[in-house]
């Protein structure tokens, strides 16, 4: 998929997951860093950028990236309500990631034309998401909720579901998750370390993105 050639077209959740082995989970407190960070990650080959709604500056950061870094595809994470989804759409987000799933969040994303990766940690939550037509899901918190063993167990009853494990995933264990047939990508914060953000070490983040792109996966 070439996002830069289809920037005006709607993305699917699967396209978001398949673009690279890792979706970075980004926490920004300074709008001034947003564009520089996005450019650094894009330079390393990572275009799908999940900016979490964990700070008051998050929406402004999403807006800045959407406006000034057209080669990036900025999304919003930690979306917990329909109002959150609507605000992210207005800010220019192209996809949404949530820590859990509710019908209201799913409907708001459909209304806004935004692909959604909702968080699930149990079989019942997977079935709730599937009832609303969602088959690309975020497994969260992945390590704490059973890790690769849980994903292997889900492979039987939920063989039609593709996962993005997030939570406790790092460069050290990402390959174990990506080796599973029901995992398309992983989410992780290690691409944007707090100390690198604090000192504006953009070259380090570009290199971390390059390393992440070298990870192999079974689902592509």
C-alpha cells in the first residue's frame, strides 16, 4: 500500500496494521515537537503514527502532523468516547485506536469514516467487536493479559480475527508476537523514548524506526 499516493482515500483498519511491523504509541506534551517527531519516524519508514489522547496537547499535535507532514498518516490513541472520536476526526486523524470497545465509540468512528482498532482482552470482548463488524483488533494489555499464549489460544475460535498486540511489547519481544499467524503488527512506545523526546534526539528515533521496519511477520 502506498499511503502517499492515496492520501485522500479512506483507509481500512487492515491497511493501517499492514503498513509496517510497528505502530508507535506516542505521548506528546509539546506541540512544538509533533512535526519534528513525525518527520523523524517517517524518515525511518514508519508512517502510521498513533498520538495518544493522554495529554491536553494531543489534539493540537494531531492537527499539526496532519497539516505539516503529509507523508505521515496520523491517528489517535486512547480514544474512550464518541466525543473523543469526533474531536480526533476534526483534528485530522486518519484512524483511531482505543483501549477497549463500546458500541458508541464504534458508531462514532463509522460516522466519521475512521478505521478503528479497539482494544480487547477477553473472548467476550472480541465477540462484541465482531458483532459490530470489526475483525482487526488491538490486544491490550498484551503482556499482562496472556501474551503470545493467549493469542495462540484465540487462533482456534477466532481464526478470522487479526490482532495488534500492544502493552508490554518491546523490541526484545516484538518478534515473538509478529511470528504468530494472527498478528499483523504490534504497538509500542519504544520508538519514542522519553529521554530522546526530552533532548530532541530525532536521529535516534529515526534509527529506532528503521530497526522496527526490519522486523519480520507472518501476516503481511
